[in-house]
C-alpha cells in the first residue's frame, strides 16, 4: 500500500514538473516573439535570444529527452553541441557587425 502511494506521488510530481517546464518554454517563446514583434535589435537582444535558446535546449535535453541521469559522455556530447552551436551563432553575429 505504501509503495503504491509513493508511486502515485512520484507520478504526480513528474506530471507537474513536465507541465511547469512546458509553460516555461512557452513563456520563453513568447518573450522571443515579443522581442522581434516590437522591433528590438542589437547585441543585447541577440544575447537574450541566445540565452532563451540555451535555456530551452537545456530543458529539452534534460527533461523531455530524459538525459538527466545518463553518463558524463552523453551529457558532454549533448550540452557541448548546444553551447557550441550557440557560441558559433554569436561569433558569426559579431563578425557580421563589422
């Protein structure tokens, strides 16, 4: 009986966690949309957009892909790709300013 209660409690926590993560990602998407819609530009806007992309990517990797408890190698590969792509985009943006 106690084991079933623990399982139900864990399922409720996971259900709440996924929905709160989803709402966070929706809020970040709306923020990105608003930056473009209201004509914000410049390096600060680009940094905000890249930061939201990294946060959303981290949430996807960690929670939706369920790679939270994988080996260090997989985490290095996934987060390395995320940060590498973000850094490459930022560097290309900086070069385009000249």
